[in-house]
C-alpha cells in the first residue's frame, strides 16, 4: 500500500475497504497508520465492526476511543440494538447524557427500537419534544411502534399525528400498531384514508386480519389487491395453513402458479410442504419437490427440513432420509424431523439410533427432540428406554419435562400394562392433566380391563372436561361389564342427546396434485 500522509487519505482508504466488505484490510490500514487517525477514522472502524457483525470488537474499540462525537454514540447504541442488548444500550445512553452529548433524532430512534415494551418510550418522546426535535418520519414511526408495544393506542395515534410529512412507512406502522392491539376497525379506517396504498400496506392488512382470526377478511383484501408479490401470496397461503385449511392453501398455491407470473420462494414452498404434510398428500408434495429442484439452485435448512417433515408425515421414510442426508446444514429442527419420521412410521429403534448420531455430531436436543424420542418408545413398546430418556432430560440435558413429555410416559406405561405406574405419574405431575393425558390413560385402562382405575380416572376427567366422548366411552364400558344396565342406558341416551360420537375421518381427494403436475 502506498504511504499515506493525511487523515483524509486514511479515511478514504478505510471507506474504500469497508464498502467492499474487506474488514481485515481496513483494520490493517487503521493500525499501520495510527498516527493519522482522527474521530472520523475511529467512527469508520466502529461502523465497520457493527456492519460486519462484530459487536464485541465494536464495543472494545468504542471504549478505546480518545474522543467521541454523536456519530460514535449512535453507532455503538445501534450495535446494542442489533444484538438485542437493551440494558447495555440504556447504560450507554445514560453515559452519553452524562458526558454532555445531546441526542439527535437518530439517537432517539435507535433507543426507541432498542427498548420496546418499556416505560422509557414516553420519556424518549418527551426528550425529543424538549430538545425541539421535529418528529420526522423515521423517529415518528419508531414512536408509533413503541406505543403499540406499550398497548397505548391514544399516544400511538398522537405520535403519528405529530409527524409533519407522513410517508407510506408511517401509515403502515400505524395500521400494524392497531392490528397488534386487535383494533381491526381502526386499522381499516387508517387504511381507507391512506393517500397511497402500496403492496406493503395491503400485505400488512392481510397479515393483521390473519393474526386476529379474520381469515375471510384477509382473503377479501387479498382479492381486492391491484398487484401482488410473492410475499403477499405466501402470507395468504400461510394464513390458510396456520388455520388448518390446508386444502385451501394448496388450491391457492395452484392458482398462484396458473394465474400469476410471481415465482414462489423458499418460504412459499416451505408453507406448501407443511400443508401437504398435514393432509398426507404425497403426490402433491412430490410435485412440489420437483418444482423446487427445477427452480431453486440453493435451499436453506428450513426448506430442507420441510421436505423431511413432508415425506415423514406422508409415510415415505426412504425419501425423508434422502432429503435429510442431502442437508448441507442440519439444525436441531432437522434432526427432530428425522427422528419424528422414524417414530411415527414405527421404526422406533432407528429413531433412537438417529438421536445418538445427533448427540455425536454435537447438536444439543430441545424439548421437541424428547417428544419425538418418547413417541418412538411408545410406538415400539420400549419402556426401559423411555424411562431412561425421560430421566436424562433434566439430569443430563437440563431440559425440564413438559406436559407432553409426561403424557408420552403415561401412554408408554399404560400401553405396557403398567396402569399403576401411569396413575402414579399423573398424580406426581407438576401440571394438571389435560385431555390427551387422561385419554391415553383411559384407553390403556380399557385395553387392559382395568375398570376400577378407569372409572376413577373417568370421573376425574369429567370434572375437567364434562362432555368429552372418551369419558362416556369408558363409563359405558364399566357399566356394561358390571351389568349395570340402567346406568348404561341412561348414559347412552345422554350421549345421543348431546350427539357425542366419534367423528368420521375425511380425506382430501388429491386431484389437485394432477393439476399441479401440469403446470
């Protein structure tokens, strides 16, 4: 590198390297020309560390700075905001004020974003007013979001009204705030009065309606949109998928492919694969897999995991394993999907072996991992193994068992005929048993003709879930085997009056997969 003779030259070189994301070269230039550094040089390096995801280096450099200006303080506050460290952001904000440096709009915007759901929001707002700072669109929009997080719609609307020049981002932020507070009518009124409605505003309305359980309203806005992008399509498809309307999700995806020139992205495909998994539509899922292979050169771990999940839930274990083996990066979610695949398809030993491989590769399990493991033990009748893994959760992996883990153990003990162990576990649970736990226990009592345990459990369950069909089924079985026909007839008549009967399973006709293959 040619010799530098001034701070201006050094700063130009630093800027050149940082713009080209050559952080190492910038560090070398900064250190080798330390005699030429000024506050701008330090700020450039500080910003470089933050931009390149090196917050600890930024913090260290900030502490070493001989002089700091407002840019220095704003940069370090931004670093703490990005890394989710609100306490450090607040501590440094106080240091800044004590050092006599007055905050500007960028400072307050950063702080509002750094301390959401905090009572500091009104104080930061007051500070802006006392300092005579005009609420530009950036600071005003941040305050709107801050008051929304405080569930203060009056102050949120006031902050929006104080913005002198409102842009689409400001309007959308107010709509989003009302949606987060469940005030759909207010959000709709703002949307209707919005001067220019862009795709982001329309999509915010759609997502807000979905989040508030108004799926039909979301579809109405979707259908009215003058123009849609891939985010809009994916939002609506995911809305159906989240609300268990999986057939509608798949039908909308077909419409997207047929009537739109918008190409699906990885999020779209992941959502559609999840819908395929829930309806057990293997043919549709295979068609999606083919589209992914043709249209995407690289897949992220979420999409790869979605493929494993889809094949596993549709019963194609070999293709689930192939998809898993092709994952370049495997997260705990990927391993959970594969372990769960083996568990649900009756390959219990394979599921346990996969867990051991996961541990060998240094991937730390989470609570879902143990649900998959214990499910494998239930399906395989592996009582000793189930007890071992259940006990290892807290002892070895510091994972506190949840209700679903206890439910698996009750099911495991019950299926193996250990009714008393199952009952004792229910009594020792730190939670109140839910329908799934009682249902597993009552089913086991029925299988093993343990009518006394079943009757007492049915009565306990009846206190919590008065009209659940499982309760009546067990009590009918007890009264029938004991020959108490008067109570049997009374209970059966009561069930008929309440229309309590098992619901017939309905499968979706997969003609849609043929349509998709034609695209």
